[in-house]
C-alpha cells in the first residue's frame, strides 16, 4: 500500500425510498446541463436566437445516449453475449450501470442535432463549433461516474495519486491495491481541451466546423495514451486496443477536415432571430447578403424595396416623386429647371431674374403646366408666332 492514494467511494447508489439515485446518472445529467448552458451562452454571443441550444438538446441527448450505448455493446459484446459473459444479455440495456462509448454518442447525437438544425434553418457547422467546448466539459464531468462505479481504471501504480479499487472489481490484479485513475486523467485533459477550444476559436476566428474538428483531434490524442493505461477487457488489433485505433482514424479525419475547411468563407446561418450585422460583428466579416441584394437588383432592374438600390427621397429629382412630371418642390424656387431649358432653346440668352412681385405684375409667371411650357418655349407655339409677327 503506497503512502498516499485516492480512495474510491464506498457506494455509487443511494435510495430515496424505493427510487435509486445513481451517481453515474447524476454525473451524466450534470454534464449535459453544463454543456447546454455553455453552448447557449456561446450561441447568443454569436448572434443566434436564445433557446436554440435547449431545443437542440432535446434531439441530441436521446440520440446520444442510444448511440453511446450501442457503441459500447457492439464493441464489448462479449460482456453480454459470450458463453462465459459476466453479464446477462438483458443487462445490455442497463445504461445506469455504466458503459457509454463517446464515439457512438457523438455520432448519433450529431444526427439528432442535424434533424433539429434542419427544422430551424440553421447551419450544422455553426452549431458544432458552438457546442464543442461544452461537449468536452460534459465528458470531464461524466467521467466521474466511472469513479463512483470503480470502473475503467488503469494498470497498477504506486504513485501518490493511485486510485484504490476494491479487490472484487473486474480487472483488478491480485496483490495490487491502487491503480492509475484514468477517469481523472481524462477529466483533466477534457477541461484543458475545452479552454484551448475557446481560446483558439476566438484567437483565429475558426468557423465552418473547424473548432469541432479541433475538438475531435485534441480529444483523440488524449484518449489514445489514456486508453493504453486501461486494463479492462477490450479487443486488441496489432497490439493496440480498439479504441486506440478508433482514435487514430478520427484524428487523421479531423486534421484532414480542419485543413480542407481553412478557406471556407460562406455564410453560416444562425437563425431568424438575428440580422446580418450580428454575425459580422462576431466573425469580423462583411454583413450578410450584400451580394445577394446586388444580384436581386440586377434581376429586377433595381427594385425600390432593395435596401442597396433604394434612393434617398430627399435626393429625388423634382417631379419624380409622384410621377407627374411637375416640379412640385424645386431645389431652388428662383431657378426652376424649365428656365434652363427655355434658355437653351432660345439660343442661350438669359433674361434678368425677376422678383416674385415683378412676375406677378407682368403676369409672366406660369403654373408649370406642360401646355404653358410648350407655348413659351417652342417656336411653333402661340408665343413664338407673336414674336415672329413683331
């Protein structure tokens, strides 16, 4: 027995009357709650509609639980269906006894989120980047359920932080009392990964699923070496545990996607509760849809409903506001536009300006009608004929 060690809980189940309260389930639930709260805050900061992450969790949690359990049962089928299996086949459904594969939980949980995103009209990649740090924190909390169940521990160790495991637990080595606390290693790794994801996402403005890809790559690195410490039953391929091979494949896939998406700049929809400027404020990019507005203006000839093409009413030319052609509100009352036209048609001679009083006395002021303009300006009009006679 080493001089220092971490004791294991004496029990992982408490009874409230006839209702069992299991520590493993409490850790899973607490992890989900924290992840949803974190994701909701990050989504609102990105400009998304409040309540979106809560709604998506309704899809993700049941899908994730089913996927996690399926992965565990499929990869450790010998625990339930082998001739000498330590568990009855029906116990494959007993999720409260532990056994959730993170790979299946994330994969099927993502499918549930995809259904939710389609219903709300938002981008799955934007949601994935938002929830990635929360998933890492949820895993860090959920791993403490293994601590209460005294499962998934590592090989024997004499280190001061060795974990005490009861001798009757599966995977223990006769004569050894303390083992590597792999649950603690992974919990600390996941918390550190969450901080890195938050920092990297802000520092490098990662979008289009690249934060999530970084999460997958970071988690698989930690899982690879932690998995190598575990002594629980597992399939081995070429000397490595199955989960280690899974980590290698997913790590390569995550890096490939991270590199492939480096130049993606398209818009990611975050819901109807936000405008274009909200997303641009977070990403540091242009407001959404400027090119779409320009395309619409080209197609319909510049609709007045288009904010890009809409003109300022104060800058409209006289006579264009009501379509009548009359200068209802000329820019300068002393110089209406028809005077300039009249000067050009009469050979460029310009009459001295008249005051409003003089115009009223001589009767030369007109009403701005089309007939009066033609009579005053056209050589073939009545005024033109009187001038020729004189």
